[in-house]
C-alpha cells in the first residue's frame, strides 16, 4: 500500500494545526494590545502585532 495518502493527510493536519496556532497567537496579542492597562505593555503588544502581521512583497 502506498504511503502517499498517509503523508498527505499528516501534512494537511500539521498545516491546519500550525495555522490555528498562529491565529490564536495573533488573537491573544491583539487582545493584550487592547485590554492591557499598562501603556508600555500595549505598545509592546502592538509592536509584536506589526512583526506577526508584516506583509511580504
């Protein structure tokens, strides 16, 4: 039996998990940038968002 279907399934699962983890990271940093009381922490969270959401051209 070919291992290609298994490899494709595992690769798709890994890609989905990686995307979900990235989305959760961005959402949590965005929440900190809005909710945090400390101006320094909000500023740091915004800088982190700039790095995470940087567009590559």
